[in-house]
C-alpha cells in the first residue's frame, strides 16, 4: 500500500448514491406518516470514517441533472468531507433516471428490521469507465486504497465492467484494493455465471477481502462454516476454517475479515469479528452492544479497519478499530459513522462510556 504522503487520496470507491427514508421513533413503515431522509450508500458509509478523521476520500458516481435529491446528496457528502466526481445527466422526463430510494424499518425489540429497495431507473446503473480519467486518478494523483463493493459490481452489466476495470487499473499503479463482497441474491438472479467471473477476478486482485459466510459461499463458491451450536462464540473456529479456504483460493490477498453477529433483539446484538492478516489470526470475541439502528454496522467495521491500515498501525489494531467503528455506527440514526476523533472510537472499544468534559 502506498504511504499517505505519496498520494492525493487515501480512499476512493465507486458508488451509486441514493436516499434512505426511515420512520421516526422506530415505527413500522406501513403505519407511519413521518419519515427521516438521509443520503446513503454502503460504499460512502465506508469512506465516512476516514473522512471524519481527516483523510482525503473520493467517490466515483453519477448524478441526475436538476434533481433536488442529487443536490441533497451532494450537500451531505460535502458535510462529511467526502469529495465526489462523476457525470451529471439529464433526467429524461418523469420516467427517466433517478437516485435509488431505500425504505427502512429499524425494528424494535422482537420486531426485526425490514428494508425495501426501490431502484428502478437508478442512474448509478449506468456508471461507465469512459466517464473517468483513471490515468489521472491512479497515475498522477495517486490513491492508497481502492474500495470496491459487490453491491456496485452486481448492480448492472455496466457497473460490473466498471469495477473490474477500476481494479485492473488500481493494480497497475500499485494501489491496494479492498473488496467487500456484499452478495445480494436479487442482484444475481439470472446472472450467476457473469457475476461469478467478475467477482472472482476482482477477488484475485484484492489485498483486503471482506465478507460474511453467505458472501464467500454464494459470491465465490467457497464452502461455508460447519453447522454448530447456537452460540456465536462456538462458531469462531468454523469461520476461521472458511477463511483458510478463501485464502487458499485467493492467495494474493494479505488480509481476510468477517464480522460476527448474533441478534438477541433489534436493540441488542452480540458483535465480534475475525481477521487473518499475513498469516496471523486476530479475533474479537462477541460482546453485547446496544443497537439503535443496525444498518451500516458492517460498513462501519470496514471503514474503521481500512482507516487503521492507512494509518500504518499494527494489524491487531485494525480489527479493534473496525469493531469499535461498527459498534459506534449502530448507536446512530445515520447508517454511517462520523467519529469526533480517534479517542471516541478507542473509548468504545474499551467499554468506557463515561462522560468526557
């Protein structure tokens, strides 16, 4: 990975921005008439940790011309310190392009969260390599880590090609690649052969390979963890065995990670993580965490882990900072973390919720 002093951007990622609307006070979508709207994407969620802590980040995306939703998204990105680059295209009438809507019930107690994605006409589906100067970005400006998500890679044929070309160009210029598989069955339906080839090539180029048991099984065809007891802690060895199989299949990556989650209720989870980096295992045993909204916790983990790696810390701190960044995200109404400083993250890791005056 290139040192930060040698690059313009610490983190860059392609993404399709949209908005998330959530009922107030954790009510159900179908019975609510008052909603909170926020700008969102899984990939910008990852960048948010580094941006909040002073590193320069950028998303590669696309906007709808004249759209108040596009303006809302851009204002939010500026407020988070995330730069953006990409074409602005005409809407093409009322039935033309738009930004995706994500409609979410956060759940409460024994009522689990529900998420409804409304992505018809999504402008991000048309992201194309021809719209960006990759030689400038990776060659002249320089990027430490390119972060790719399986959500974008599987969004459309165009975005799959876009992510693959980004990975190839990043590798050409010595940029490290992070790949969070983020498998979604609805995206893969009828496209399994095409997407398996794209995901496998990106994974073969990746330095950081991240996913849960479903991601590794269904996106890459890796056998998952053996069935075991209900307790999450008892399954850690099986998760490690799965990651060893991933490492054997994709030996060019140096770091493999997965989060561990057991849901006790919508408000209380057991939260842990497992990471293999340069042949050494690091484990965060599952701990109870309070949950205001679970959406984005995994993105927070990845964002914290990559921030720690960018800062040149020892790998032991990568998983610790990632665990705590994910735990922070679940205490927020936004699905991204904007930590006040590193100390806030480390206090969460230490379990120190005392007031700071």
